[in-house]
C-alpha cells in the first residue's frame, strides 16, 4: 500500500488550546520574543524539540509501575543495563538524568584546558560542555553537510580526509577523544553512513584516540543506513545499530530522544580505568551508580522504549512522516535542508526571509513568525545558537541559518502537520512584512535558551 499509517492507536488525549493571532502576538512580546520563554499552554503545535516530548506506549506505562525505587541495586537498573548493553555492547553502563549530564561527566573527566575535540558537528550542550572545560570543539562535517540544497544520502558524514589531517597535525596529548553525532542534529538531522563510522573508527585507532558516539537518534540513523547504504537492506535496524556501536569505544545518550522517555540518558564505555572516574563524579553530581539521578520508573521506561524504537514498522512511519512535512514545505517554495532528516525538518531562514541580513537574526525572526501566524513553536539553529565574536569583536556567523521543526515521537497526526504546512504557506505570502530582531539581553553561555529580543 502507498499510504503509510501510524503503527499505533491513540489511547489518551491531551487538549490543545486554540488561540488567535492577537493573543499570540502578546504572548511573544511577554516572552521577550524568545519561544523558549513561551508557556507551553499557549503553543498549539509544539515542534521546539523531540527531546522528552514523546508519547510513551501502554507497555512503557506498564513498565513505569514496575519501577523499583530502592536507592542501591534496584532491579530497574539491571533491566535498564541489560537493554542498553543489548543495543550498544558497552561493557560499562552509567545512568544519568539526561544527555547533557552525560556530556558534563565525560568531558569533566577526559577533557582539559587547551584540548581539541573533533566531531562531524557538536550540538549546543555538547559544544558548551567542551568549551566550559577550556577546550575547543571542532566541526569537520563534509562540505555537502553545510549546503541546504546539496543532495547526498549521508550529509551527516564527517570529512575523513580532514579528520586524518587533524589527527596528523594535532599533538595527541591535546586530543582526549573524538565524537560523531548520529543523526547530525546541527546539520539538519542528517544521517551518517556505516562506511563513514567505520572509517572514523579506523582513524581513531590508528592515532590512539578514543572514539565516542553521540547516540541520541541512533535508531533513526540505523534505519537510514538500511534504506540508503548498499549491503544493509536485509539487516534489521537493531542489527545495524549494534554494528554501529561495535565500532566505538563508548557513547553518550539522551534517552529523551530515541528511547521515548521523558527523562534519562547514559554514558557507555569499554574503558575499565575511565569508568571508575566517571562513577566517582556521578556520585558527586547525579546519584548512586545504579540510579544516576533517575527514578526506577524512568529506568524501566527507557528499557522498554529501547525495545520499541528499533521496530522497523515504527521507524518506517517515523521517517516517512518527517519526509511528509519536508516535502510539503519544498512544494510550497520553502527551502529546507535536503533531503528531510529523521527527527526534524530544518527550514533555511536565509532563503525564506531573503530581505533580512545576518545581523537581523533571520532564524529568530522566522521562529517568532511561525508562532505568531499559527501557534507553531520551532527552534532557531543559527546565529543566536552558534554565532560568536572574534578577537576584534566582529560577528562570526555559522554556515547555515536554520529553524528546526522537531517532531515529537508518536504525538501528532497528519492533520496537525497539514495545519503546519498551511500556516507556512500563509506566512510565505506575507514574508516581506516580517522584520528583523536584535538581542536585548543575553547570558554568557547557551544564550538561545534565555536571551531576550526586540523587534528592529
């Protein structure tokens, strides 16, 4: 059949408050034109993030009731540990409350001032946690990964030639680890091929550098490999994921993404010496090693979610539903990062609002316009999130100016997405009237979360 249906039935409902444009305009002003500061009740279609926003299944809610809240040695931990180890093969599994906690603990242990950590693209909290250690996060994604219009099946790939040149010219003492993000969140939710992961693993071993996977969307990446990479069409997503992890020395994970959980994550490692240091810091900042800042019910929800996320019928629906939104935007003349990614569609704000200059923050202006026109909340991934000042105080702009529409798992139906497309179509008819923005106040780090803006 041509029609790909949701492989589930809806069992519980959450109401959406329908608002008008005047209401939303006032809400934006009260929020300082930062969509992160909007009240969730005032958002009609919330595409801010796919992190922690999934609808849990009946089986996950059943697992929640099995949660063992013992402080140490809870049975929930051992079910969680077995599920994570089955997918990742990691010798040591350390639970944490979410992905940035995994990054904080890993980098606090491995990274020192002056170090350099290469990846395809570091996302916001990954980069911030590296820079907080006085180190540098270097992005080495392939050239196609920085061009929204470029057609490439694996635009999340790291440039292996540049990576080898980096390893060959950077003192080993300054490279504590290397990473790859699957899928590549910064660059459009684009997948990474198995061939590329294998090549990075080979280079890491050649130069003696530990290789870690930022695995938030590992299942979606595995399904893209099945669809697009020769030799993997007959393998299951689970088998492909297991092969991906077998090429690494460990991983960080936000289980709020590809485990359908509302909270949680982990660090996986095969390093017997490192793990004790990680656990020591875990105890100091998160909790005992068998709960790591999570309730037992969260651990059980993750364990069940890991079984569900590698289901091929679910992944087929997931990738197809994201493509439905992406292709619908393209048909309406709205340029996105092509081809559509796994968890989100990324609108190219520069071509959507061509009358705005980079210093007028077109990504932020577009994110605000989407909310004002239709109550849709997306996330700017551009100058606000990744822009910097050079030593002379001049603005340094990122390669792309994007607005991410991240689709929560198992939450919205096709009619919700059709509404998003209609709103975007209306907005495009009046796009010349959308003005630029300026930053009125910003914090010293991760400014996109709490900065306040003004209209120019």
